[in-house]
C-alpha cells in the first residue's frame, strides 16, 4: 500500500496548473481531494509520475449564485457544500446527497470537482448533477468550454474531458423556488458506494407533476440519466402505475456489475425501489 | 470527619478497587492519548524494512524468480527467496497444527497472496519499490477453492510435498487433499437413536470464511546481535513464550538467547497466535544483514494471508420425540483449512473443542465427525474471538434447535427450556466427553425471557405476519433466540498442549517494602484490560490497593512462562495463577502477623487489608506493615522478602453460558434490516470488573453482528479473493452497530480459585446464532428452513425473492 515515487506540484493558478499538465502530458494527473486517486496509487493501479495538486488555486474555490446559475468552484469540498446555507436553501438535494458521501473525515477532503470529474460510477454527485442538468466548466490550453453533465460520462473512468483539461467549476441552473427533491441511496455501510441510488428533482402543480428528472448512481458503468422514466412521471399524480412505469423504463437502462453488493437482478430490483422512494419523497416535498 | 477518624470498612474496601469494582482501565490513560507503544512505533538504530512479494495466483508453478532488477532499486539490500531460506533450513516451517507451511514459495504457490520473496531495504518505500521489481514467472495450475470439490477423485493435487503420505499429524488421510478425520462419540448408539426417532431434522449449516481483522495488523521487529549471538524479536504476539520456544526449536538458537517481547497490541482475536512467514523472514533477514529488520503487514495483506477464521460446513442432524425431547445428535463437518493446516488449536484437537456441539442440552447420545481438507485458499482457521471452534459448534446447535422447533411447530424458547441440562445435573458429563462444571440455564433463560417480554414479542410478530400476508406492510419481524454454552480456559495438561507445551499459566508477584508491587503474568493483553483486572484480583486477595500494583506481561525475559491469551483462557488459567500466587503472599504475611502479634496463626483472621486477632479486632497488622516487616524484620528463621510464583494447571475447563435475544425488522424489497433490540444475558461466574465485562460484551456482539450480517472472505473459481479490503469486508461503524442491552446471572465455577469463567468470547459465540436465528425466524414462516450467512441486504432480498415475496 505504498505508491510508486512521483513528483509533487502545487501550482498557484489555473494557467500554472495547465502549463504543468502541458509539460508532462499523460505522465501527470491532477489531484483534488485525493480520495479516489491516492488509494489507486497506493495499489499501484495508477502510477502518475507527476501529481498536480489543485488545492492552492484560489479561483477554483467558492460558491456563488450568478443570476439564474449557481457556480461552484471545483475544489469546493463536500464539507463546504454542507456548510453553505445559501446553497442548501437553493438546491437542497446537494446537501442531502453530500451527507450520504462517505463520512465526515472524507467530506473534509473530498471535493465536488473531483467527485464529478473522476468518472467513477460509484461517485454520488454525477447523477445528482445530471438530475439538476448541471454543466462542467472545463479549461484547457486552448481555452474554456462547458460540458453538460448528461453528456460528460462515456464509460467507467472515461469522460468527455480531454487530456490536459481541468474541471474548474460546476454550473447549476437555479431550480424553481418551490420544488421537490430526493437522493435515496442503499448502501452496506457508512463509507460504501451505493448498491443502488436514485436522484429525483420535481415540480408539481395542482397535484400533477409538471417537471421531473431522474438519474441513477452505480447501476451501470456511468451515471444514468433516465429521460424516458422522467417523462413517464410528468403529468401524473404520482400514482402506482406511473412509478411502476418509471421504474420499468429506468430498469431497461441499468447495467450494474455483479459484485459484493449483490447480483445484477438484485441491484436492478433495488434500483427500482430507490426510484420509487425518491419519487415519493420528492412529490411529498413538492406538495408540502 | 477529621484526620483522626479511622476509615470505615467500606472505605478500606473501596480503596482497594478489588474484584467487583468498576475500576477504570489504567491502560486507557496512555491509549487515549496516543501514547501506546506498538511494534510499528519502535525504532532501532540502523533498522531496515522488509516487504513481501505475494502470489497473484491461487495455484501456480513458480518457474523462476529474477531478483536482479529489484537489487538495483536504490535502497534495496537483499531479496530472500525459498532458495536462500533453504540454506538455513527455513524454506518451510512447522505449523501449530502439526503440518508444515512454506515460508516462501518453494516451487509452487497454493493461494493468492502467498509469500513468494522478501525484499529488505533501507526504508519501507524502497522495499515496496523492490517488491514491484521482483520478476516471478508463474505457470497457472488448476484451482480448487471449494471444499466440497477438494476430495473429488479428479481434484488437483495441492500439496505435492505430502505425495504418498497417507498418514498426517492426526491419523490417516483418505485423499491427497485430505488432512484428517476426527470423530467423537458413540456412532452405533447415535445411529440407533436416529433409526428409531419420531422426528428428525437434517440441514447443511455453513459458517462462512471470515477474518478477525484487528485494528493493528501482524508485525514484528527482529534484531540479531551477532556479537552476543542473541535474537530479540518484538512482535504482535498473543503467546510470546510459545513464539520463543518455537523460534528456539527451529533456529537452534538456545532459548535463553532469544528475547521475545510483545509490546502494546492493538487487538488480536486469534489473528496473532500463530507464527507467520513474515516473522521468519524478518528474523533471517536480520541474521543475514546484521541489522534490525521490521516487517509490517498492510490491511489487505492481513485480510488475505494471515489467519482467516471459520469456513466450517456442518451437516447437523437432530433426533427427537414428537414432544420435543432430543434423543440424539449427529454432525458431520467439512472443514476448509486452506493450503496449509495452520489452525491454532491445542495439538491433540484438530477440530478444536467442536465436541461442545451438544450445547446447553441434555442429549443422551451423539456422534460427530470432522474432515479437514486442503484448498487453494489462505491457511488459518483461528479461534476468532472464541475458544477453539466453539463459535462454529454453538452456531450449529443453535440453528439446529430452531430448525427442529420449526419442524415440531414448537416455540424455539420452549424447546430449549425443555432440553436444558438441569441445575442439579452439574457437574454434567456430555455425550461427547466434556464435564460441564456448573450452570443454571433455566434461571438465566427465564430471566432473559421476562426482561425482553418474549411472549408479547411473539404476539406482536403474529399480528405483523398476518398484516404482511394481507399486504399492509413490507416489513418482516424476526425474533432470534440463542442459548449458548462455551468451553474455555484451555487447559488442563491432561488433554491440552501446543506442540507438547502444556497449557498451564503463571504469575509472579513481588511486593516492594513500602507496600506496592509488580505482578507479572504469562498471559498477554491485546486490549482486554489485564493491567486493570489482574491488579484487582491481587488487591482483593492481599489487601494492597490495585493502584499500587503494576501489571506486566509480554516480555519473555521477565514474565513467567505462560501460554498466552486466546480462547478466553486468561481469566480461567492465568487469573487462577494470580490468585494462587497472591495466596502464597498472604500465607507468608499471616506467619509474620502471628509473630508480630504474638499469637498462633490460627488465631488470626483476614480483614480486607490485613490480619487481626479473632475476637480482638483492635489487635491487627495491615498488609503494608507486614510487607515492611517481611523485608526488614522477618521472624527468626524466615527468609526476608515478599515474592511468590504460581504455575496453575487447571483441573477442568470453565463453561460460561448466556441467553441472547435479537429482535429485527427486515424490509423484503431491499433486504435492509433494523435491529430493534438486542438483549444479552451472560453468566461468566464471578465478575472481576463489571465495566470491562460490559465492554467485552459490546465488542464481541459488534463482531458477531458483523459476521452474521455481512462478513465474508469470498474466493472466485480462479482463486481470486474478493472482499479483501474494508470496502467490501464488513466492519461496522458506530452508525451500523445496534444498541446493546446487557444483563447477567452469576454461577461461579466450582473449581476455579475465584470462581471466574471468562467472558471475552461469549458474545461472539452467542451473538452470531442470535442474529442468524432472527433472520431465519423472520422469513421461514413463508417456507424454507435455513438461510446461509451473511445476512446482508442482497441475501435477505434473495430469501424474500425465493419465498415468492416479490410478487
């Protein structure tokens, strides 16, 4: 459990970080909170020669609401997310999801940027970001671009991020003031990845669902945005038939790998249960 | 009150903090401040580090090992392989179970994670780089990880070193992957009981492979002094004297020139009884380099290579009358020992004390047979927080009792009450050869049932089941009943030894002139709190406050010879030696008191902290005064000084018991469970420190919860270990751990000097069946008789699914 030797860089600005990445190419990896990369390095499954620590770059920190968009610096920790009253009021699902990530010690180190950029299907925030229709602000040598969370994940650990690019911020459209939300996660113990988890955002008017977004964690090689399942809910009063239809549509997209958490059949089945729970809780909150 | 007021008897008694007192743990002063001294805290001048190259394969021929690149890594000084070890006749080492084990791969590897080469370097980083640079060429061989397939005619031959040897350490071998067959009991009478039984059950009850996973992994620091020809080994040893003797026997270094020192240990649970390849490698590396060499396992190495527990596959049969009286018990066990038989049992007991499987019941006839087999899995089979194979036995009979109750349509608690050994039957001779020293099972069970409100719970359960059938709830309620009897305190030399070392234990007490002293004991605490409780025994026995006594263990140069701490043997064996040594001190003090008070010894009586003349309580001498006199004014003809040594060979084992109840709710759609209530009544005889007992019970129950509800070391067909890290191997946090309610009765051991029986392992022994019975109780009214552990979300969901609960 000792990593191979590497050089450690701690740039003070994004351009400086990009320059280091440019210089060393694929031999360099950026590290945010380090809670995914460092264990991989200790197992020598990752052996970067250069580690570029982003923690001393001030512009990658902070939470601000910019008109209709919330901008969260990529190096904002989960603990800082949890500590922001403004963010919790505007997007309570972030608070609910962050509380279900690992344990307090990890949340003091783990960052939102690292969580969304790593491409680990077990990470919780990617599905939440897809549910919120968030975008990732990405900066590289040739400038900056924005990538939709729903288009970012290609397969396990493979994302739309190009070599030499850094996720600098997460941009979230401010949800309607009155909305329902829920992040429901089945896990074996504190600190574990989800056996199955579902994120739901919803608005309701006159008892009927007006908008709905559903996304799933750890039920396939990438987070799963369930457009068809979401559509099955819209217009309904969240009756059993609608929930069953949504769970069925989402189930067709699930492709979990069998592991210590259970078989494909079990994980797919509880994926449906998590969707049902999240829909019902979101509906209650939207109508409360 | 002024200074002149003589202390009351209560005050004098309280000052001692003797037996029965909730004395705070003295060791916690350093542990809670991070000031413990563990092996990895130790640094010796010029110290080197060793790290192991391990096999990625479950079964493979080692074609070649090329160390040349590793030797070029900066800081790497040496690489040991089996070839180098063979030069000092240490390529293989004896195991505690009478088998031999490769120290480093000798021609082939037999399990994933097996030790292949040992890299020695100036620091642990260089050593790890060296490990990466060692090039090993393997040729994969067919793998056998399933004990049910290991004795098939075409099963691959795992142990080529045993080719043609059809007799092992425990008798004949039936197959090339067979280790031993062990049988106990009257087969003919048992078969007759089954042939004439009104009712019988038969069930395969598996206890999955798990791991003790102590907080601190296995580690050692070996230092060979070439000038003096002396070897010092600091290590995480539960039995330091045994390690010294074994080291002397296999190294030919005389025993007085080997110093084995176990400093503070961060938990053992059986993981630190045996000797591991890393120890041998560190010792050889120190001899080769002339420098101290430290070896420290990481977490994954600990989980994958040093000492698993359980992996017992028990076919349990019970014969009974229609009225529920048991007439016979028959059990066959398929015991998976992994690649080498490295069980840490007393040598004559290849399946430990599994013949305690008759449990708490008056079973007239029984027969058991155990087949030990080799597989391509890590060696071990240690007593993980239990006496030898007692958790397996308790699980087997307690699951079997529930299955029988189900078949009879009888309440499981009622079935147990009907079959308990009665108080007046003790000492009770079991059908499988044990003499149970004492017990009062009915009292304990009735107290427990009243405390938990058993009848009301069953009524509630019945209503919930009806509601479930009507579709009004998706939760099931399970009530787990367990009544266990342990057998601990190994053990009487007439039937217990480890490699010929009789399993006595020892204590040496030296009281200093001013009335304080040091107590040295042959046991070795790994967190049990011996520094606290041993002083309490002495305090009560000789009237010197526990705070004035230092307890020391673990240094083989200063501690008297003892067999160490495991199998709940410390209190039954070492605890008895402590009391007996203290009584020698007291006897000498009595002679001195008689001289000083000018009376006959028989005219004196003991009074809390000194002797007084019978009928003349004002004529007295405190122990403090008597100790001063022992050094400075001993009676004429008496040697000065105040020391005593006792070696205690117990006449029998002790038999702690308990009644545990678990109430659990399970969501059939996700398999999630909630332990609503867990009640544990323990009877460990005389209670030395109730607070430490409570802590022991909490810890053991937490481990039992972990085992029953999630732990599993699972191998795939290619011999890859899954779950070899804490991501997958279930170690519950405070969040998952249920609330525990503890209770007790007291039935002292009649043969133990202070009546104590040991408690540390009871909660693991009794806890696992209580949890498992709760899960089984929740589901089996809808069909089925037995659900295998672990009862995690997935398996609970499967249980619901297979019973048609998902529509």
